[in-house]
């Protein structure tokens, strides 16, 4: 149910020091007229505050205190009470402690349009219009979710991009010789390293990144490792040993070969032959060799003793000789080994020292000749060997510590490649997941926005049609009237548009006048209220016609009076013509005139119980206020003539700006006469006497300064003038429906609202 | 004019989309119910979860 305001009670509020009551019956429309500063907008402020919880003008910091009348006592309570024909009525107290939820639904409803903010919506950017529309349409929760969704999607995109960049980094690291990195090329590189290490290569990258595979591969590498030549050389150097020299052996040898027993050794064969002879033949008394007489037994004993000595010396010699021969072999082997190492080392760039020549004669010669061994030469040689070994080991250590072995290098390469592959695969997995997330988010988000846009487009289409209708009513006959629309613009924007003589203008600010833009804003306001208001059945327009010329004020009055008769309209205006237009076109509306405002008592009002300013003039006259009656009568005449001129398109001289709407009364008489002369000469002839009388009234009776000096006699003249003004008014008004004959159509085909009266006086010709 | 809630709007949308992962609509709706969490982060995690499944 759309609720209407039946009663508004303001107390100590804004410009009202005490209490002010506006009675709206059962929810009837009202037009409130008053000059600037008479307190009209206080009504608008009261309804705005009650229904939205704030007054936009006072929402800025430091202005809230102005909610209260500045002169009231501290114990005076500021309040606004609204009585409606539904459940929305109540009483708001200042300071306002109502919960924001109280207004949430009502704030979405369109009910207040102020002149000072009239162009706000039209002038908003497309994004601001979108936000405003989204709030009005109650789509703010949907828009808020869209914004969160968009933030989430942007983060997913960022993560996906970072993951993809990491994959690229790994690919750059894995690339060799500019090759394109694929699973196959990386697997191939890995297999090559495995081959060098002598381990089984992985069959796939999945196998390669399995930690158990790496452990097994390193273990297998250790078993199958074959040392290189350099490693072998360094190993051999490290393993060098020097032959052990037994000095006692050499000394014993030398002692033996220097003894007398050793002298027997060369004669050992003779002694053995002598023993054989003695044992095999009878020698007799003479020596069988030299013939000297001998004692055979004695000879045999001497031979036996000699043979024993020889045998003992021989055994001792053999005992010493074997280890000596072994030492000789050891020394030669040690010598040859070092010569070999020297040669190999030279080939590998390892500069080993030359090997000391082997003192072969010192040992081998002594053995062969049963001579003494040169112990000093042997000892010196061994000392040289040890020095050489020490120097060689030092060089070997330097060579070893100068860099890792090839196997170590290969193992390092394998480990590094393993880590890179593992990282690459992880990055690829992460990038793939991130891409899947973004793809899904993009799909849902795009669909979300598309649905939002489609829904909004449908709504805008409905509003656009109604805006165009209303705009056409305000600007009939203009080519623009059917071409107004509200269109989605970008993902988060809406904009007004017009088809301007064949070109699409969005926004229309460049081609429409300020007045046309304001018409557009009013059209939009009314269309949105019709489309979206669910609870509020009243519309409040506060001084919205400032930029309108007289013709369009009349059209707006007509539109409000007829096109929105189902609504309760609360129209505040300082424009007397607009007030008169509404008074005449909507006779059932309530009228309220604010005549002045004072700090102590607030707005002063005059209730318009009868219609029209002429009735007001008669009321003044009846109460003895002749001067007031004359003023009202003159205003009534001016308003009537101005309207006649506008309705009949009288050829008045053009003036710039608002001066065009404020004509001297003499000009208006001329305009009426010229129009009638051109288009209704007969009517002019019958009206001319009346016009002349009225001109005279304007110069005398309705001239307030002259009238003020003539006392009571002026009352009759004023009454006569009022009669004449009413008579002239009757020429343009239908006696049945009381509307003017140009209510329908244009001056060439003018009719009143009910159709019974036309503009025959003009059409007679 | 009916003003749909964000949840109504979203569920209507998800029902109209084909080939969404099973249970996606229900879990998205759950995200909207969580009032004490950063909703954009919850939405991001929802999509990450479904990308990993």
C-alpha cells in the first residue's frame, strides 16, 4: 500500500519556533506558495528528516544543530510528527535515535525533488548515476557482492600471473643452448647426467621428482664410480710407501763378506772335490794332487773341517743374501714407481720433482761380488725417496683441493637439476590450479555482470519509456520528446541519452538547455517514483520550476494535476504564476500561502479556501482590505493576460532571461489585441470596450498608490474592476469544467478539458 | 517492484549456468551467509578450492 500524508506537525523545528500543523485531509495534494524566506522548505525538511533520518542540506559536519529552531528554550523538544493513512506515520524526536534500519526501505523510494538539487542526477557521472540507481533499485547488496567478487577475481588473476611467471623463471633456468624447454628436453638432460654418473636414468619426470629415486641414484653412483686418471694418479701418490731399511742386515752382510770365513767360500768347490776323492779312493801315504807324503786320516779330518767351515759360511751368506736381494727389488720397484708417477704427472700438468737415480751398484754389485754394501748411499737414497714422496703428496693435496672431482660435479649438477625440476613441476601445478580458478571465476563473474546488466537494462527500458512520455508532455511538438532514454554505459555506468536531430547524444548536456535538462530530471524523478515506490504515495517538489519559462510552468502544472492525480503531490513554490496554474488546473488541491516569516512566530499563512487569486481578492475586499484586494486584482489580471498571450502565442517582444516572463501589463494588453486582431477580429471588437475599461482600472483603481489616497470610495471601484476581470476570465474558461479553452491542443485547435468549450471566438474567422 | 536479495540473485544466476562443479552453488551460498569473514577472501578461497579438486 502506498501511504499518503494526512497531517504534518512540526515543533521547534527549523524555522518554526512553536508548533505548526499542516492538515492534508485524507491525503490530499497541496500547493504551498510563498516568497523566498517564508518557510516553505521547512515542510520539505520535515518530511525528508522523518522519512530518511537526515536532511541532505544539513548532513555536512557542523550543520546538524540547525535541525532545531535556534531560538527555542533548551527544554523545548524538537519533533516532527507525521500521520499517514498507513503504518509509516509516527513521531521523530531530535536528537534522532531511530535505528538506520528504520529508513532502509524508505530511503530507496523517490519522493523528494528540490530545485537546488534538481540537476544533480542529470549532472552525475555515469558511475555516480549507476550507484544512485543501484541504491534506488535496491540492488546495492547485489552490487556489493559484485564488488567483493571482483576483488576476489582480481586477486586470483594476480596469483595466476605470478604462478605463470614462476614457471617461466624455471623454464629459463632449465633452458640450455636456447632450446625450448619441454618435459622431453628436461628428461633428456637428466638422462645424460645419469649416464655420466653410471646410474639408471628415470623413465619419466614423475619418477625423477620422486625423492626415493634421487636417493637410489646417488647410492648407485657411489658404487659404480670409476676414478679418473688424475684421481688415480693422486691416489697412487697418496698410497706411496718407502722400502724399509734393516741396517742390521746390511751391517751383518758387510761383516760376513769381510770375515775369513767368507774367504773360504770361493774354495768351497775344491773342498767338496777333495772330500769326494777321500771318500771314493785310497790315497795312501802321498797326496794325489801334489805328491807330498800325507797322513791319509789327518788329511781326511782337515778336509772335513774345511768343508764344515765353508758350509757354515755359505749358509750364513745365504741367510743374509735373500733379504738383501728383496731390498734390492723393493728399491728398484720404488724407484720405477716414482719414475712412472713423474711421467704421468707431467702429462697431466702435475709438476712432480725428478726422481733421484737409484744407486744400483751400491747394493746389487755388492751382492754379486760378495762385496760390502754402501750403506750410506742406500740410506741417502731412501731419504731422497721420502722427500720426493712428501713433495708429491703436497702437490696431490693442492690438486685435490683445487676443485671437486668430476663425479662430485656431476652429482651437484644432478641435485641442482632435481631441485629445479621439482620446483618447475610444483610451479606448473600451482599455475594450472590458479588458471583453473581464474577460468571458473571469470566465467561466473562475467555471467554475474551480464545478468546484472540485463536486469538493469530491462528496468531502464521501462523507465525510459515513461521518462520519454513525461518529457513529451512537458515539451509537446519538440522532435526530442520521443527520443529520451536511460542507457547502460560500461559495466558500471548508466547515462541519459537523447536522439538529437539524428545524432545520439549521451550524455545530453551538450545539446540540451538548462531548462530541458531540468525537465529531463523532473521526468526521471516522476518516472522512477512511479516505477519503484512501493510504500510512499506522495511526491514533494520544492521550487523545481526556476529555470522554466511560463509555458513550461503551465505544462508542468497540467502534468502534475492530471497525470499524477493518483498521487498526493506536495508542491512548494515561490512562483505566483505556477501557483495560479496549479490552482486553476487542480481545483481540488489544497492551497496554502505563506505570507511572511518572523523569528518569533515563524511562517504566517493564508488558507486558500476558494479557488484562484480573484477569490482571494474578493475576500480581502470583504474584510475591508481594499488595498490588498486591489493588489490581488492587479496580479490576477496580469496573470490572466500573461497566460492568454502564452496560450495564444501572442507576438510579444523577446527579452533575455527572466525578464521575458515579467511583462509590463501594457505589453500584455498589446499582445492580446494583436493576437485577436490577426486571428479573431470579431471577438476583438466585442472585447475592446472591456479591455479599455481594464486599462483604465490598471491606471487608477488597481494602482495601489493612487487607491491608497482615495479612502472608501475605492472599494466600489475595486469591486467593479474585479467584475470586469472575471468577465474577461469567462471568455477563456469553460463554464462546465472551469479549465481554459487552450487546455487541449494548440491555439489552432484549442479545447477545454471536458471538450465542450473550444476557442471558437478565434476560429470564427 | 521486487528487489531481489544478493543471495536470490546469485542462486538464480548459478542455476542458469551449466557444467558448474557439483556443490558449487551450495558452497557459494554458504560464503554469503558468513558475516564475520572477509567475503572477497572467502570467495577467492572458494574458487581455489574448486580449482584444486
